[in-house]
């Protein structure tokens, strides 16, 4: 019994009981959230309670201040701001590569090369069928086969382009969805800023809200290259490049155009998806260039020749791009109108065995184009380059995606080592707080025994 | 480093996933037999494969062209062979007619009929076709080279060339326009016929036999040219076939899986996958919880 108060000791015991039981609750919460996404391990910040200075004269004065038990100052949240930013940067880079890889792979699936059913082999078959006609221009069946090969070539162009069109629609939807997610995450972060701000003003430590905001920031970083800056009031401001998208409680709605116009968008799956979309548009333009070149070159030669019946001036291919490419229905209906020969007199019929015009068409196969988008290349060479370039892009994106995945994995591991829940550690803390609770209970029973003794003396 | 259970689980999942992906990839290569299934599998290899595939198709086409040229040339040669026989018969008639200077009108008529029959047969041979393609009409392939009813044997075809692309940049004329071979033959035969009919024996021995000899020579020269072309086609076809094989071989090197290496890789991938599965099954078995009473 000290002279600070008869029940002083009981109060100390009570504070110890409450504190260790609260710490035990934190351990329990950690264990419960061991597998919760974005949860940061929490720990009790336990401090000595306020002191009591004895007010009585006597020998106790010299003893000064008495400890007044224990208290929990706050609940700590394990977090490393530097790691958070590094991980977010890595997530953005991974997003870029994953987005580009997914989009370009989809494009490549449509292209389907090398194969025996792609544009390359359709081009070869078409030109070779012209050589077959040269071997036997009298044979309507062989002419019909050549016209059929021309139809196949037109068909593979239009169906590939149509496939790419629907891929483009999907990819555009993906980009739109990404933009929508950026804006909705920005709103979420701004709302959390408000709540965190309120709690902080009340002197509370809003750990769950902070975790939620960090998850939202992580998700946002997967979409775009974000930078965050913590504000004194507890809120964070978020920017993509030079565009601020969250400022305290307010957001700035962005579009793909607004982000790309300033060159703000550098990374993230939005950037990756958008770049794949650009690559797709580029590929489709080249498809049109190639289809137009084939149609233009073949038609120019075809027109100068004449069919068996003397019909001249016909186009073999009709259409204005890869999508609309098809074979002149007049020639499909009558393959003898295929301009295989050249009449010796204007307006006359070519000799049945004359294959000079079809040979000229066949020779286009190896012709180096001298003007336009294909300048300096053969048609087949241009196509091979298109396919190879696309393959190279997919392969680069795949390699860089696995490289960035590796760095994401490593940073995730580092972050987990700071913020994650380790069950063994929690078990150890559980034993520690259990023992502390048992000891605190002992303080109370001992004080009670002492009081019993005191009361017994009076009897 | 402080390791958490959640991270361990995540790592196990991602590692098992990547080893199963590599196992699956190796299996795909083996089952398709192709190392390059998509351009991104090997972009440079894809460019090579596409170029090689194009070259192989071209070679296929040249082989087909050679086959077609060969049958045209062979048929031309065999028809000219028959023409040779017929001219030899006509020569025998000429010799007999010159020797048998008897003035027997029955014999004369028989000889003249023989020559006439020979003229008709040669006309038929000159008009023969392969797949509707007249051999000796130039590019007027749907027109008979000579009209059987035309006693002047005017050439109805043209001098156009039928060409075959038998190799890159090699275009071979496979036809012989009929006027160059047959016109001389017909006029010699007609001269012979009229000499026989007119009993002009001196002219038969002086000009008729010589006319047959020069006709034979003309046919033989043409056949020699055709023979040379046939040789050229065969030689070229052989070369094309050789380069086709070598191109196939190159394509296979670029495109196909190396079975031995891929089997070894499969075994390796399988082992890694098994190990990662077994590690996963053993993971997280113990924790402090097991020891707290």
C-alpha cells in the first residue's frame, strides 16, 4: 500500500489488463486478415501511462513520480512509402507490357502466319495458278481454277481485315473501360481522402481507410503511371504525368485524348492497350495498302489483255480496300473472259494459245514496286515484313512483360515483408499478450489480498 | 527477410503456374511438330519460313510447268516420229515409181493414191492436239494448222510461241509453228504426186527422191531441236527438284522442332513441374500453431 491512494495498485492492474487485452485483439485482427488483399499488419504502440506525483509530505516525497499503469497510444500500421511508390511504378510498367502483349497477341491470332491458310500462301497460290493458265490457256477449267484462286485471295484479305475490325472494337472497348476505371478509382481515392481527413482531424488513426486507399492507388497504378503526394491533412494528391487527377477531395475527369495530348500517359495498361490499338490501326492500313497494290497492279495488266471472246478492259479485282476486295463477277461468271492473251489487232480476239498477258500478271509476283507505300519492295516482301514486324512486337512485349513481372514479384515480396502478416510472429505476440494479461490479473488478485489483510486488521 | 504465409502461397501459385506453362509449351511444340506456331515465336525465323515457303511453292510450280512442257514436247516428238515414217514410205513409193518406169496407168494410180493417203495422214498429224491444244498451229491453238480439203496446204496457224516457265527467269518455247516443218513436206509430196500422175519419171528420180530426203532432214532437224529442249527440261526439272529438297530441308530447320532437344526439354519441364507440385503439397504444413497447447 502506497500513500498515493488505497486502490492505486488496482487501477494499475486494470490498465494492464485492458492494454494487453486490446493488444491481443490487434493480434486477432492481424490473424483474421492474414490473407486480406491490401491489409497492412498492425501493431500496438504501448506506452507507459501518465504519472502521479505524490502530494503528501514525508519520506515519499523524495520518491517523486509514480507510474500510473500502461496505455495504448495508437495502433501502428506497417508501411513503407518508398516501397509503395516503387511497386506502383513497376505495376505501371507491367501494365504497359501486359496491355500491349494482350492486344497484339489478339491481332496476331487474326493474322495466323506462318500457315497454309494465310495471306502469304493465298498470294503464292494465286500467282502460281496464273502460271498454270499459261501452260494451258485453252482449258476453261484451269482458267476457272485461277479465278477461284483470285477469289480465295480476295476472301482471305477481306476476312482477315474483318477479323481485325472486330478485334479493334474489342480493344477500343478495353481502352474505354480502362479510362472509366481510372476515373472511378480517382473518385474512390478522393472520397477516401475526405474520410481519412475527417478521422485524422479527430486524432484517430484510420488504418482500414488507409489500406483501402492504398489498394485503390495500387489498382490505379496498374492502369497508368501515377505519382502521389501526401498532404499534411492526411489526403493524397494523384497525378498522371502533368495532369493532376485527384486533389484532396476533388477529381479531374480524364479521357484518353486528354492524357495523350500532353504526352502524360507513359505506362500502365491504359497506355499498353492504347499502343496496341495504334499498332492494330497501323497493321490494318498496311493490309489496305497491300490489297490496293495487288488490285492496282493486277488490274493494270489485266486491262491490257483480252478474254477468249475479245472482251477487254476488264478489272480482275474490284473493291477499294482489303475489306471490299473481290473478283469481278463478270469474270467469275465466265472464266474465258480472263484476259490471258493480247489481241494482235485492236478489238480482235487473242489467239487461244497466247498467254503473254497472263505471264505479265504472273511476273508481278516478283516485281519491285516503285511508288506508293510498298515502294522498294515486292508485294510478298512487304507482307512478310508486316508479319515479322508484328511478331517482333508481340515477342518484345512478351519478354518485357515477364521482365516487369519479375520486378513486380520482387517488390511485392519486399512489401509483404514489411506490411504482410506472419502467423508465427502473431502467435508469438499472442503468447506475449496472454502472459501479460495473466500477470496483470495477478496484480489485481495480489492487491485484493492486501486489501483483505488491511480490512482483517481492523476487526 | 520476413516472409509471410500469404506471400509464400502467392509464390507457390505463380511458380507452379509458370512451370506448368513451360511444360504445356514444350508439349505443344512436340504435338504440332512446329517450333514456330506464331510469328512471335521467332520473328526472324518467321520471315525466313515465309520466304522459304514462297520459294518452295515457286519450285512446285516450275516442276508442274516442266511436266506440262515435257508432255507437249514428247507428244510433238512422237507425232513427228510418225511423220518421219510416213515420209520414208513416200520415199519408197518415189523409188519404186522411178524404177518402175513402165507407164502402167494402174500402178501410177496406186502410187499416186498412196502419196495422197500419206499427205492426208501427215495433215492429220500436223493437226494433232494435246488437251485441245494444237501442237503445230502457233498460238492459234484452236485452229487446225492445215486444212485437209485445201490442195494448196496453206498454213492456217500463226508463228506465235507457246512458252513454258521452267525455272526462275527461264522461258522455253515448246512449240514449232507448223509452216516451218510441214509446208516444205507438203509441197514435195504434192510435186511427187503430180510427177507420178504425169508419168514424169525423170523428175521423180531427179527431184522427187531428193525432195523426200530433204523433207526427212527437215523433220529430223526439228526433232533434234525438240530432243534438245526435252533434255533441257529434264535437266532443269532435276535441278529444281534438288533445290526443292534443299529448300524443304532449310524450312524444316527453321520451322520444325528438333525432336531430340525438345524431348529432353519436355523431360526437364516435366521434372520441374512435378517438383513444384510436390513442393506445393508440402508447403505450409507447419506453423507455431501446431506447438501451442
